């Protein structure tokens, strides 16, 4: 039987949970080695935080980001050892780094150091520019952009940050703007649900972090990936290292074009989407975007 064309999807910040990876390292030496490698690269016991918490430490941006790249890479290595392969890869925000590791464009040590620094810079920017994010449910993309324009005039920065699925767009901005959009969305028959995040990610309030991170990224080699990668900010499949680097530079302040990413993969003939990391958030978004697609979690494959 022919395996359907498959995409690997790698989740982003918010998918972390205390205990993640514990069972995986107990079952697979490759996973154990990956977590040990991460501890050595970072110079502290990331594995202990992943396995035992505390939860407040794991959800810190500078910890959650390397933690998620580590567990996604551990899952990927185990799958690859079982002859699993993909025809394309993509990751949601932070998950793009895991996707680049899986495609051979970034080494795991480089990716880990990058996301550690990325997280630190984003934490610093969030401390200087307090803000938040909210999921707007029940509005079109254009209607959400109109909401953002209206709120921004009186309450500071508010912008569309994640186009997650039809009818669900996450907005990001100042605390005052996030508060104001809840009331305005309700007036228009929609909902704006605040998210448990530590800053206004994917908004202009992250510009300082993006500028500093571009200097760090400039020194890191990016190779030609083995399969097309669909970057968040363009949603255009590419194997061009220069385009991948540019997309990573723009990603911190740019919107995650997840709906367009899913459509791009469907247009490539992708029929099966495998979420490679903790949770099933991305599988749910794919199902809402292209209900005809097959979605699996990495644990579904490891149970076979």
C-alpha cells in the first residue's frame, strides 16, 4: 500500500506540560540521548524541568522554547529510526525551528542555542512592553483586522498575530488593547478570549527582540533542507536557505500564516499531517481548515 504524501507539523509555545518526554525517554535510548545532549548544550538540566517542573519555570519563554525543540527533536529522531519520513515540514511559530532541524537545515545544537536566546530576548521585550494575546472567535480575517485598527486608535498596538484556522485569529498587543478588544468583539457577535501568554508576541512590540535576534541568527549556518519547509510569515514552500533565514528574522514580529500554510501543503498533494511534539493543537487546526485531511499524533505512530 502506498503511503500518502505526509507533512510533519511541529507545535509551538503553549504546548509544553510538566512531565513531557518522561515516558519517551523511558522507552527510547534516542530520546534519552537527545535530552542529555540538550542539558549539555544549555549548561543546565532542561530535562529535569521538563519531567518534574515546576510548571511556572517550564512556561517561561526562555525555558519553554528550548524544551519544545528538544522534545520535538527527540520524537523526530525516534520516528526517523523507524524509517518515517515526510514530504514537507512546517512548525507553528517556535515550532519552525523544530521543523528546520527535522529537514536538516539547522543542526540541533544550533537550533537549541538560537531558541534559548530567542526566548530570552522575547522575555526582555515583554518586560519592557507589557502586553498579551487573545483568540478572536467568529470573525473573518478582514473583520479581525478592522477590529485591530479600531482598537489601536485609542488603546495602543493591536495586530493580528496568528491566523490559526478559519474563524479563529489570535491578536496581540498592549494590555489595554487586549482588554478593549474583548468588549468590541462582543458587540459584534464574536468572542475574544485572553490567552495565558507572557507577552505580546508576533507584534511590533517585539521589534527590539527581532532586531537583536537577527544579529545572532546571522552567524548560524542554514543548509538546504531535505524537503520543502513552509515558513510562517510567507506560507510559501521553499528549500532556499536565504529565504528561510529571512523568514526566521521576520517571524518574531510577523503573523503566523497557519491557514495559508495548511492550504499550501494541501496544494502540494499532502493528505496526511502528523503532529510531532506534545499535544494535538495543530492537528485540530488542520481538521478545522481541511476536514478531508488525515491527522495523526506522533504517539499514534509510535503505538503502531
